């Protein structure tokens, strides 16, 4: 009985103590839940992308080996683990050296860069276009048999599978030997000539565009797999023509590029996911209609704000930020028989040396689950990076997101005249030149140069507007010619500034060529006016 009484008393006496203990445990669980919720708002955690990457476009604006290394180190600092390299004609293929251009890297430079990235924890993924965007290959007579069209040499004929297989087996074998990444990107975007030639047209009539596309890309993807790599492919064409998609190797990863438009822009992603295919996303910091004189900053900031959360919610496994130096469209100088004597890109963007702020915002948007707020980011960036106060930081924001109006057919798209466009632009560009960053001034100088280049362009377009108007008469020639002389002098000053800011980032010879291309239309108009005098 004593034992029982003791036991019962212990039980009764312990109840309050146990109650307090249980409350403490409950409170700990609550605190953990609150902490977990707070962390989940700011930390992607398990929902994070396994591939956090950046795409380097080396079709034009070829970066020096030193600049490539500096950029890779910067990417590692931002937490990225992948670089997709669109080497194009800068890659020195052993068996196809014909493809290489004057800015081609040496094998030693290439291997040194990949090894450097490996030390940083960055895998280097080569991008080898294999159907469209192959002007740089087809411009050479050695490969002319593969053309879909004599005059439009952007695309291979997908019916010439055997001939293409020989070429790409060699190219992929070379790329697989130099790159230790898990992937090879096989391109496949914007193949607008599908069904164009007689052979392809007949095939499309028989089986449709999807089958024509898939037959070629299946061969390409299998070559990559045979070389021990996983094929990546731009998703736009297979989303547009998905009927034969199931025939592609299931290892294929589709990269859905979206530069600010609605989701499922090209087609229904979920239908391909239901077939078992993996998707990555790809926003952009430079894309159409960006050029030397205008960058749609607000589009790119909002693209990061909107597309990254969508891709995460849609279970995309990777994210690759693209950055296009050109549209991929070219003008040609032809020789007899439509042999290519020379080709030049139709559109250029400002070099990537001036876009660190967009790369940093991409890293910030990737690192959080809560809504990314571009203005808040830019204001904080301007404060921490440049030492600007809040008012000055907001002035930078206003400059960046102010709409840059296109001038088409010598007339503004929206405004009444070019002088009106200039006056509107001055409202945000003039305050920019009053700002005085106390650190990273060279980075800030890119903004100033962009503003100066745009104003020079508008000055030139102001003359061009008059020249192409019914009001143009010989009486206006002296004044217009004088205006153009001033513009040409100013262009030479800006060429020097462009060289100063990009020397070491781009090759000197390329900077000289870019300056020449940018001033060319100004010189053409000047000489036309001068001859009329």
C-alpha cells in the first residue's frame, strides 16, 4: 500500500510539471514553424533551382580570355554554378578549323578557362547550334551542300541527315573532349525555314513540320548522348510543333526562353512535362529590340520579377540568364553564285560590361521566394555599390526605366518628332550627369556613355527626320551639314570613351570595328548632304 500511495502521489504531483514541460515543447514547435516560415519567404530551400546559370553569347563582342575569367569569378560570387558558352566561331575545332574566325580562342586558352571555371565550381556547357543560326558555318563553301536556301543561309536542310550527322559527330566529339560538364546545348531555336526547300516541303506535306524538326533533332540529340552528355535544346520550336515530341530522347532538357511575354508563349509546357521531359527557364538581360542606343531596362527587371517565380512554381529544374549581343540576323556581301564575301550583324547591343546591375538583380531574384521588387533593389544597389543617397538612387532608377522610344523610318513611333523625344529623354539623362558616385565609378560611367550614345543617335535622327521630310530643300543643306559635322566630332569623342571602358573586355580590333559600324550611318548621311551642296 505504501508503494501504491507513493506512486499515486508522484503521479498527482507530477501533472503540473508535465503540463509546463508540454507547453514548452509546443512553444518550441511554434517558434520553429515561425522561423521556418520566415526562412521560406526569403530562402528557396528545397524549391531552389539545381542549375543556376548564365549564357554568354560570343557571336559578336568576343570577350578576351582575361575578361572571361573575371566574369566567371563574378558569377561564382553571385552563386551561379553554370556558364552556357555560345562559342560559335570562336571555338577552334580541330577537324573543322574552317569555322573559326579572327577572334577564335586557342586550344590552350579554351582549356585554361574551363579549368579555371572548374576550380570555381562552375560547369561550362558548350552551345552548338545544329539546325538554325548557323550562318557562321554555312558561309564557308566547305559546308554549302547543307544549306536550306542559297540566299538565306541561317539554316541547315533537315532532310540532309546523313551529311549533317558526319559534321556534328565530329563537332560534338571535340566539344565533349574539352568540356567536363554534364550537358551540351544543341540550340534548335527560331528555325523559321522549316519546310522551305523542295525536299522539306514535300516531307512536311507528308508528315508535318513537327516530324521534320524532330527527325533532325533526334539525330543530333542522340549524337550528344553517344558522347556521354545530356542534350539541352531551346523549347520554342518543339512547343510550337509538339506532335512528334515523344520521339525525342527522354534525356533531352528543354530550355523555355521567355523575355517578358506571357507564360506558355510558344506552346503548352505542361504537355511536354507530362511526356516526362525536364524544363529549364531562360529570361534575358539583352534582347530585341535592345541596341547600342536603347536598353529596355524595365522589361528585363520585370522579366526577372515575373518569370523566375513562375519557373520555380512550374518545377523547372534550372535557370539560365541569356544575354544576346546581336539578334542573330545578318547582312551579306555576296560574290558570284551567292558565295559569301562578308557578313555583318544587323543589330548590336551595348556590351555586357555595362550590365552588372542586371546580373546582380538576377542573382537577387533567384535567391528569394518573396516577390522581387526591382525599384527597391536598384535603390539599394545604388546606395551600396555607388554610395548614392536615396534621392540620387531614385534618379538612377528613373533613368534606367524611362521608356526609350524607337525611331522607325526616320520618325518616332509614338512622339510627334525627334526633338520631342530628345526633350523627354533629357528629363532623366541630365540628372544622371549630376550624380557623383564615390565608388565603382567606372561601372557608373557605362550608364553615362549609354546616355551619351543615345543622345548622339537622337541628334543624328533629328537631321535624318528633316532630310526625309517634304520640307527638305537645298536651302537647308548648309545648316544640316554643319549639324552633321558637330555630330561626327562628338561621335569620335564617344568612340574614345567606348574604347576606354571596354579595352581589355573586348579585343581592340573588335572595339575598332564596333565603333566603325556605329558611326557608319552617320557618315553616310553626312556625305550625302555634303555632295548635295
